[in-house]
C-alpha cells in the first residue's frame, strides 16, 4: 500500500529557507545547503535541490518533506510576483482596480455592443480619431439614457 503524503500545512514553507546569493543556493532550517539545479522550462521555474545523503538522517525531515530529499521550486519572475502581492495589500490598489474595471467595461461595451472589434492601426492620428468617435458614441448613448429617464417625469402635465 502506498504511503499518503503529510498534509501541506505541516511542512516547512519557502519562508523557512534562507537564500544565499553568493552561492545561489538555499539553506534549510538545519543549515544544509540546497544547490541550484537549473531552470525547468515547462513551468518557468528555478530548481534548488538537496541530496539524499543530506536529508537521510535529518532530524527535521518529517517537517521538511515527504520525499527522499527536499526540492524548492521558485518561479523565474518571483521577485516581481512578490512585489505584486505586496502592492495588492495597499488600499490604493483596491481603488486602482475599481477604476480599471470601469475602463475595461467601456472597452467591452465598444467591442460587444457598438461593434468596434478591430482597430485599424495605420497611424496614431487615425487611432485617436477612432477612439474619439467611439467615446462620442458611448457618451451619446449615455446622454440618451439619462434624458430618457428624466423626460417621462418632467413632461407629465397634471390634468
């Protein structure tokens, strides 16, 4: 019968390991080195791996890995991903996301309802003209909707 792996939360995370920039390696909580193996192109990640000999008699092996040795996988763009995670915690990020959704909704409306599915990017001057025309069409639609809501109430004359 196959042994079931331990639950993920009981194993050490990447924060338990210390990066050593001078040797491009990581140190495990026991102080053993995980060497850089290379880049795995399939998932665009750097691989750092210990050896069977280092992990075999380690007293913290049960908290570290369920395999024969420990391997750490770090995405190639991990510094940028970490900055993005950190920025997502700020209140300004939520405000920017709301503003972005509004703009993207306008472009979705241009594509789906007005029928502007392709732009002819011949020259910057013409691109601006197309966007101005599209924005004008959107504003006219909003103005008609706004005036339509106002007109039934204000046009009624008491009899």
